């Protein structure tokens, strides 16, 4: 009998098992990538994705890129003992990948009547009651900003995605916006940028937690206009 067979028989006799545990990774985000102990393991293509792991301790990480500066990340440490299967739910939060120029600070913004002024970027933001009341599709949102007269200005427009993200306060959850702003709802706000890969969609931001997203132009979301400080 070979040495390998003898070793295997001894391990079985002593009760040592090499059986894998099925770990079901549960996540609401599709197209996220799972890493196990830092090594790329599998692409998440469904809400419940099974993987096989042996007894031991593991660090799980899910990542999903949003754009060149932001991604969604979920992390959890697990220990597998004797279970034949287990469910692991991973919630994902937004995380910065690289530092953006002109980083936003609450000190950059100050309120003046029904507008908020960004003194660093020289932008004036609409902040009257309508930004938390009026929902419209993207085409109407563009027309709405062009026709807006507020604070003695009539050169309002939809903000670009890069402009819109500067008013997000990522230290907050649920109404993640700089403190100078008074009117906000936990919903999506339009930007002016069409998604390059899916031209029926527009880049926007969910101000419940500041998460970037792409949504169809036909959907109804909120609008916050902007213009350049003169």
C-alpha cells in the first residue's frame, strides 16, 4: 500500500474530514467581484451565489466600480467550523478610490437666501423649496433649469455629474449633503451627463447616501440647478 493511501486512511480513521462547506454569498448588487483572503474568487451574477470553502477563517470582500473615483465595497470576516452550508449577507457602501481635486469641505459653502454659494468652485446652487418638491424626467429637468429665474439670475442649468458630487457630504447617511443646504430629499437628483455606454441613461446621485448611479432619462427624479458665480 502506498504511503499516500496510508496517510489518507489514518486521517479518515482519526475523524479528519476534507468536506467543503457551501457558503452562500447574499448581496443585492449584481456584477460585484468577490475576493476571499485577498484573492479574486468569483463574479456575483445573482442575489445568492454559492462558493465552496474548507474549515477555517476567511476575509470576504465584494467590490463594484461605479466610476474612476468611487466604488461599492462590502467586507465581512467569517469562520467555518462544522456547518455543511451557511448564508453570508454582504452589504455594500460607497468608498472613494482616489483623491479628487478640490475636495469638498463644509467650509466652502455658505447660504444666501434661497441659494448656496460654493466659494471654491465659484458656483451658485439652487436651494429653494422646489428642489425637494418637483419631480420630472431628464428632458424636462433641462428645460426647467433653463427657464428658472432665482436670486436675480436667469442663466441656470443642470449641473454636471462632477459638479453635483461636490455637494455630497460622505460623512453622513440619509440626506448626505453639505450642511449649508436646507432643502433635500432622500432621492435621485439629475446631472447633465449622459452615460457613455448606455445613452438612454443619465448619471445621477442618490442623496440618501451619496451613491452615484445611472438612471433612464424617462424616469422622474428631482432637480437642483446651478450657475457660475459672477
